[in-house]
């Protein structure tokens, strides 16, 4: 299926590995030039080079801390300058900060978790909208999590609450931007495993416990892959999903809550 992304441009945050890297690579395979961001200069340069080599599509790596307002503004302007504009934004950066239990967590844990999962994405969205308006429209995708509605899978209250906020934002932001032909959707992955990611390290450290969790928590007996999430996210950015707006799409393999601590 031709997704109609050839000649489009995209900014993907948190793109040096995992889901962000997979999304950038899939966008590039569809002919979309990509700007890829992470805080580490070398890793994002290496990631962009890998995408370019594997897809023969332009990919640029930009080192920036999206939690810093000045850095976020520089990132968007540099991406627009190098790509000639921005049609697509993938808000992939996220984190769970601090202690799991309420009484052990601090105000700063909650604030930082919301900065990672909500505030920086809102800031980037505000920054890219003028660029999308110039190009006659665009598509914005937030990467949330099934933790946003299944408390047993949230890891902590602050993480679950921040992911729920991302899901809630989709429809009101979509309604606000629809007349500019800018769509806003959310993809909510379940547990995703990739090399040296949290679940991969847990598998190495606790193989028996991990195997039991994998068997009991997933109807198919396995965790998901970044590529499976990327396929859905990239479809949502495309013309083929033009009538999908303000939605939250689960990519979780019907994951079930079972007693086993998540890797954060």
C-alpha cells in the first residue's frame, strides 16, 4: 500500500533507538525525509546514518534536550531548515521518574515525569504547528502507553497519570487544529522488547521470572517489537489514515496484568 509519504518531512524525538528509531526508519522507507533527535550527539548521528544507509532517504541527527525550551525551539527550527519544512511530528520521548510508591515519591518525581511525558510534547506541538500551517496541514502522533488506563501496568502513579494525560489530549488538540488540516493521534504500546532496552535487560537478569511473565501476560506468549509499533504510527501519519483523528490506538497484543514488576 502506498502511504503517500514520499516527499514528506518528519521530526521524530527520542529516535536513537527502540520505538523512535523504528518509526524514523519506517518513515524513511516510505520516502519521508526525517530529522531524528536525542540528547546524545554521537548516538543520534549514528542512528541517522543507519537510517540513511538502509533506506537511501535523507535523515539528519540533531542533538537536543526537548525538556529545555530553548533546545526544543532550536530543534524545530533546525529540522525545518534542513528538511525544508515539517509535515509530521512524532512525540516519542518519555520516562518514568522516581519511586513507585506515593509516600516515597517526591513532588520533583511527579513534575519531571509530567515534563517528560506531557509538557515537552505540548511544547513541541506548539512549535511545529506554524510550520505545518505553511505546508497546508500535517500529522502529530504522541507515543503513550497502555499504562495510561491499566493501573497494574503503570509502574508508578505519576507515570500512569502522565500517560493518561497524553491520551486525553488527542481529541481536544485534534479539534483545535482540525481546521488547519492538522491531525493529532496517539499510539499506546504495550510491553515492547528491543536490544538493551528495559525488558531485554530484565530478560537477561531474571530469565525464569521473565519467561513466566511473557507466557502468562500475553495471549501470543511474547512481547511486542518496535517495528510493530512503528507500522501503526507511520500509518497514522499518512494520507491513508486521513479520516482518523483524535484517536488512541492500542498496540499491545492484548497484554494482561499479571504479578511481575515492570522494568522501571
